[in-house]
């Protein structure tokens, strides 16, 4: 790996340990972080970049186990199961030198509950966060919440003083196109400090030599140069030429080619993510079709026919080059509530699908627009192109509109798409996370990614009860009941579980994270 000398950022990076060698990590993937605002967008690549600079109270290691971050320990209060007590790490400083205290935690939780926050579903059960000492906070929930810590691994802590001083107390209105100071600037407690930020071009971070964990983690990378490269061929060319050291989104068609090059290696692991299609079943009529006065997607027979028309094995072999696992539910196998039986419920039956279309009154089919990202998931546009042809076999003419994720995602959250691709990871490893975002009816603080229009009050109540149900057997039974409704209603069309492929120089030492969130502080350089 090319050796460079990282420029230390003045007094912010005061050395507290023996000097380490200077190593630059040149890192690329298909898309950029949507924003640096810690609470604006709940999106994987966005979280990944933030994790280098900001920190939550708790993180997960590559095995999925909890690991202390800004909290050293946590537990329900002995005399009140509605209260969790978090003891905070002492001696931690933000990048500008300010002390990290309980006041910052209270502020960060309050900010994350704002209407523009995409993190509010994760903390919907929290009624109060209070400082009971400089380094102790109590989190009060509406009833006992046994899985609260699982919801906090991507909830980043901000410096209250810095945020107020820079007029960025309010969470960025991302969907409205707002740009704030927190959009392109950062002041966290993390292992890397933001040096420069050019959205969709390059982000540079430098090691924080005043980091609280400087002696606990390898921290052998002193500078990170992160470059989004949307075009797959260009990404691979940069890997082959040595322009980058770590490629997070390896095109599946180039795996063998890269792996065969001396000095390069491809590492693989199943990802905690499912790719699927959503359909607007809730509207009386939709704009993206050629049927006037009615909505064909409102008929469950049509939704089931569309699922039956998709040949997931063909997508796996042709589009994904074997790097996917066909899915029958929108939960990864990592997640509590997933079952092999439900995950096998998707099957290809073109003739059966045609029969359902006829039964629903659409023997002649209809036309529909499919909204698809082209820089977020592995071969996302290729999957959509294959789906267009498959749906054509049952008379549905699909017009594909593929665009970058920054333009695609607001279509879903703002209810401006009737048929769309989405991928969903589950950092909590529990079905409640899926239900809160994708199944619960859309309201101010829940169901924000449910673009289907599905709204069932009885099911919503059962979803809400999961947060405080401490009888795990009863809770799991409720989870199974909710999944049964999701499956029977064909609420979504599952496609496949993604497989992660990371390409890297053999000098870079790391393990593949199922969350697809590499944390550079763990990297070693040979």
C-alpha cells in the first residue's frame, strides 16, 4: 500500500499514544453517504461513513454481538423495568475538544425524535431520557422494552454545544432538499476526523489521535480517502490498477477476475439484507398505470401473480452470478421471526400467475412504472431489468425508471411511487424493526418507509405491543402472526438475500461485516 504522511488537524489531534506509521486507505463503493447529519437518513452507506466519525452508545462487532462504545455498560433498573440505565465512558472528547457528557446524550435522543429524523421509529417507545449524573443516563420507555439496546447501534451522539453554535439543532429536511451545517460537517467522538467533504466526489478523514480507544483498536489507517464510483467497470478498473485499496461493492461479474490478480483478494459473507419490490395497494387509483379509475395493485391476486412471475433462480444465476439466495419473506435469516418455511414460499409459476391475472379481471394486463435505484444494491438496475421481462410474460408492461438513490428513496418516503425496489437490513436482528418501518401504517413517527399504503389498525396495535412484551414466547407468537398477514397479503415481493463481496489489497486486514458497515478502526495494514 502506498505510504503517505497524514496531516494532523492542529490541536484537535494531540497524540496520546506512541506514533503509528502513516497509512492511507483508499476506499470506494458505488454510492456516497446521503448526508452527514447523524439523524437525517437511516441508510446503510450513510451510516457507514458516519460510523468513522460519530459513535452510538453501543455497536455490534462482526459477529453481531454487542460491544461497548460510548456506554460502558447498560441494564434495566433494578426497581423499575421501564427504565434502562446507561453508564457512559468517561474522558471522551469530541473532535473539537469538548467533553462528552450525559447532557449530549439527552440532546441527541431528543434530536433523533424530531419529525425530520429517520431514526425516530427506533426510539418510539422512549418517553424520556434524563441525565442523572455527568456520565449516567436513564432511558424511560412506555412499558418494559427488553430489546431497547438493539435499537441504538446506529443512533449517533452529537455535541450539544457544537450543534447549537452552528444552528443545526433541527434535523435536516433531506426530502425537502435542505442543506445545513451538519450535512457536510461533523464533530463526533469517533476514531476519524473529517478533513474534507465533496458530496458524490470524495470524503477525506484523518485519524483522531486523541480518540478514547487509541490503545484498544488497531487504528493502523491514518487517513481515509473515500470515493464513490457509480460505474461498475470503473470501480473494478480502479481496483485492478491499484488506485483503490478497498472496494465495498464488488460487481459479481468481476469476482473471479479480481480474485485471480496477485495482491488482490475477494472476501465474501451472507449479508443481513433482503432485496424486494413494494407496491402501492392503498390508493383507489394510481398514476403510473394505464387503468383509469381503479388500482390493479389493490387486488391481492395481482400482487401474488407478480410475485409468481419472477424467476428468482434465474436472477440468481444470470444477474447475480450465483451471489444471492432467493427469498420468500423480507427478513434475512439473521433475524428473530425468520423461518425457513416462510422463506421458501416464493415460487415461479407463470401459468398460475396468468390465471390469477384473469381471475382478477386483468387478462389483457396493464402497464406500470417501476422505480429502481442504480447505485445502491448489488446489480440493482440489472435485477429491475430482468423483472421487466418476467412481468411481461403475464401481460404487465413495465416502464423502468432507474436513478441514483438520492433521488429514488424520497419517492418512497414521500409516497410518490407505486412500484419500487427497496432493500432492507435489520441492525436490531429482530422483526419489530421491519414491522415498524415497513408494515405499520404510515404515521408521523412510524411506518415512514411503508410505501404500500397498507394500513391495518389491529395489526398496528400488535406491532406496537412488541416493544413492551417481556413474555418472549408470547412475543414471538405475535411476530409469527404478523408475518402471516404480511405473507398472505403479498405486501411485498421478496427477491433475494444479498451476498457481500468485498475486494481489497491483500495488505488490508479485515473481516466482512454482515451489516456491510466496515469500521476502519478495526483494519490492520500488513
